[in-house]
C-alpha cells in the first residue's frame, strides 16, 4: 500500500456536465466501502466539509476554458500527489471543444445578449495541456467500473492501467453483428478505445467515439470505407468531431478531410 | 469568507455552494443592518451549446444536448426530440410515448433519490453530507442507494447506460427493450413504491421553516397524464399556453454577474417557480393512485407554497415514478418498430418537458438538409434563479444579525431546496456577504 494512512481523495470540477462525478455516486454497491477506504476530503457536489490539501489523489473532471481555471488547475496539481483526469472533457476538451474550430467571440454573441459580461478562452483544452497528468480515464461519461478499478490499483500500489483495444473487440465479445459490415452504418468503433462495453452497436447504431481515439488507428482506411459506404465528407468530419473530437486521430483526420473538401 | 468594516457595511460570500450540481456562489451585502443586495453568482464556465449546435445534423442533437447535464441527460434528450419532432411534423405512436415516459421515470427515480437523501436531507438533519449521515442513519442511506440503483438500471436497460444513454432518437428509439429485460425490474419497482412511501414518511417528519410566499408555479400540463413529456404550459396565475407561446410569456435575461441567463414573466418582470412542487400543485389529480393517496394523507395541504417542502414533493413523485414505471412495464408489448420513418425537411419547432428539477424548454430551426440553424435552450435552474434571489431577499433580513456561517447556511439551505443544476443553467453556488 503506497499510502501511510487512509488516502485523502479530492474531486475537482472544471468545464463539464458533472456526469463523471455522478458516476462515482452511481457506485451504489461500492460507495460505502469506498468511503471506508479513502477519506473524501474535497467533493463539492457530495459534501459540504472541505479539508485542506495536500491530497493523495485528485480526480479532475472538466476542461480548461477560462483564465481563472488555467490558474486553478496549476494549484490543484501542486496540491495533488496523483492527478487523474476523469472523462472526455478533462482528457480531450469535451464537446465544448467544438469552439476550437470556430470564432469564440461570435459564439458568445450567439448565446449571450451582453457578450462583454462573458470571460472565456479561445479554446477548450484538456488538463494535460496545462499540467502533467498521472493517468487519464476516458469516456463521455467514464465507466464507473473503470474508475473503481483505477482507485483500487492506487490503493493496492499496482501500476495504473486500463485496457486500450478498440470497441470492435467488445462487439465480438458481446456477439453484436458489425453494423458497418452488415448494415453499412458509419461506426467510429474501429478507431475508438474500449471502455463503454460497445453499447451503441448493440443498440442498432454506430459508435460515436465517447472514449476517444486509439493511440494509432488506421484512420485513412476507416475514412475511405465510410465514404465508400456512401457517407459525405462533411458528415464524416462532423462524426469525427464529437465528444472527443479535439483528441489525437479524431482531430487530425477531421482537419485533413475538412481541408480536402 | 466574510468581512466587516468600519463603515458598518458587511458582506458575506458563500464562495462555493456545495451539494448542488455544478458551481456557483452567493453574494450578500447589508448596510446598517439592512439588506442591500443579493446575487446568486454563476461562475460555471460557459460551454456555448446553442452556438455549436448550429450546423450539426438534427439526429445528433439529443446526444449532444444530453451532455449539458450528467444528472438529467434524459430531460435534455426528451425536450430535444419533442421540439425536433414538432419541426419535422413527426408524431410518435403510443408505444413510443410510453417508452419515453418509462425512460423519464428512470431519471426521476435516480435524480430524486439522489437529491432527497444525498443532497438535501443532510440540511434538515444537521449533517454536512450523506457520508456523515450514513453513520447515524444507515437504513435510510441504504434505501436511498437501492432506489437510485433501480432508476439507473431502468435507464441502462432502455438506453445502454445511466449517464448519457444512447438509445433516444428523433422518431423514437434506436432499439426497443425486450419485455424480459423490463420484467426483471418489476419486483424492484414494487419494493420501490413501498420504499418511496417510507421516504415520504421520513421527509414529512422533518421540521420545515415556515415561509410561504405568493409564488407563480409553472409546469407542463396534460389532460390525462402527470406532466412529463407533453405539452401545454400552465401556471398558478392563470397562464395556459402552447409551448410556441413560451418565449412570449416568459423572458430570459442576461445578468452581469452570471454566466446563466435569468428568466422572468415578460409582462410584469416577476419571478416564477418550476420544479416538483409546481408540478404537484398544478397537477395533483393526475398522480398515479398510490402517489395521490400518499399526497392526500401525508399531512401537507395542497397547494403547498413552502419551498423547503420541495423534498416532500420529490418523495411523492418518487412514489409516482416507481408506480408509473411498473404500470408501463406490465402493459409493455415489444413494438413492431422502435422508431417512425419520416422525411427530412426545413422547419421550426419547440417543446417543453419536465426535467426532475423543472420545466425544460427547447426550440430549434433546421434547414432542408436537416442541419440546425438555430437553437434555444431554457433550463429549469435558469428559470428559478430569479425566484431564489427573491426568496433570499425575503428571508435574509430576519437573519442578518447572525454569524456569517449561519447566514451562509440559510442561503445554501434555501437554494438547495430548488435542486439547482448549475451545469445546466450555464449556458451556479459560492456565498459572499458584505454587511455594514
């Protein structure tokens, strides 16, 4: 056990929907024993008690979108032994990173009557763009069993590790007939990291990339295939630019094919 | 967190509201013992959903708007599909309507169980959190977790997962559930009805501050159903309108200290109140039989204008949601098709549905390729901010002599009764008090 005493756990939120924090509270069967193993020192959504840092483990939800948050994440890093990002916003910039391809001043005018009241950065960026991150848990939302696994690994002093194969493997295990091969549906599964349990194809639709791109997928081959199946380039670029669109291959492939149009 | 200076001016700041979804604070300023200013500051960063939805295909909208809120994604999916179906002139058949209500029941159960026991009850019992409460009330906490789990399982069966489910589409569902999967929940839901009645007995035993302002309650209303998905919007002050008239009757304004928009009555500028208390006050007779019986015999007279009794309204809705979910499951036959076919064309449509925390309005305009040209989303919490500030203005003069910690607690307790969702409304809470 790498911690001398019951480790202090903190949960911090940046720009996000709170869904990944909620995934922790959704550990209904494990929550009370988890609270026995770690001391919840800072978790605004769940408790009023706030214990000062430093913290042994900080779980960080959300992306960085304001100058204030740019400073706050540095303070969180300084206060944290392990900093673990949870979810697509914190690891990839989230759906709000769609602004990164647009004019944020125009976005502000579109949503707010008095844009001068709004202070925001040009881009929505993942935590790793600002401070060193010890481990990333992907997903929009995260899979609660994955975060439980990572906390267990930390408590037992094991190396932090989650599987990194594609969603396709999970479809095979689940016995789901391939929606791309059998039905010609555009599916990001071949490019997307495991974690959700291959839900979408089991619900008669293509994967839309919640868990982010694999480290080195063959995106050219995938793009060629979906276009061969009849998908328009603009639609393909849009599919690549979803909840993890500002990350890795999704970002580079969407930029490449947008320019190609 | 607070300061007192020589010019008899005093400020109190609640820097971070806790046990709410998302982040915001409260700023209170008094002078010579008189309340001068109350602001609920929302500093949840803006995420610009209404801007980046432009150019997205209409069928992506329910997936994207779900991400506005991890606690009530189904509400965002429901308002989105109903508004887009209005734009595309799609009328889903009764079996799809029933499945949508079932999905909504799952979210109400999960969200209400979370709010009643884990976010709100600690306020009444004097605990800082459910973690602290669990030591003295293990039975209640275990009951809460089991109820919450039932709601989440229902969501996962219908939608693949409980947070951001994947099955909802314009026209229906990508996949309808198998009867056997749903039947596996029947015993749990029967237990849930009884556990919800115990929850109601537990919350009605709490002591509530006496405060009953003249609220305008606003909710969705349907001739034969407790309000969830459809359709008209009614208020306790005589409003009875189609959703198309919502933006004419209720206005959203942008306030300097907030990244959330605030809503008011367009004619008078007055605040109004959405949420479970509004729903029950306006639709009591539409509750399912056991929920109605419980509401009539729980010792509360309806309509109820005490905001702190929102927790009672949630418990009654918890009974209702378990009861209605069970009824839908018992009557369920797998539909021949899980979604209706339709032609894509340009159009504009709007809809209001009932999120766990209140009325949620969406409006979209799409072009002839089905791409979004315009969207407007009015979340329940944004509609309640103005009312929360009015409540604090009414309550705080009576407590200004108390310590800052006590004033902060009064603010937080009031605000939490609304079950605010700050992430949602930003497009929320921290107390800052200045007093002199």
